[in-house]
C-alpha cells in the first residue's frame, strides 16, 4: 500500500499501515515513516558533511559535530 496522506480524516493520527492484514500494532505514524528520508537528505547534503557523514564502509553514519547537528541541522528538518 502506498503512503497515506497524514491529513486524511479517514487516517486518524497519520497512521500508515505497514501490513495488509490490518494488524494495528504494526502501523507507523507519518513522522516515523519519513524519518529515514529526512536522514538520507541530511547525509547527502555536502554542506553538512562536517557535522554528519556516512562511515567509509557505507553501512552506517556518524555525527561528527553534535552541537552543530543539534543546533543547526535538526531544526531545519525536525522542527
């Protein structure tokens, strides 16, 4: 099932089903679903490479400058 609109009145609290079986305990909120997309955008932005970047093997990432990350980057993406 594609992403549902979190503003849809038939989709209370922005829940997005992750299973067609209707298991409520498997649903995620819209913000939980888009977090990986926002993180990927941050990691791909060369302006932020001094504060957060992929590890050399490419399987994980690391915050290099916590203060800058929390004060400058997070408010732009998670306000």
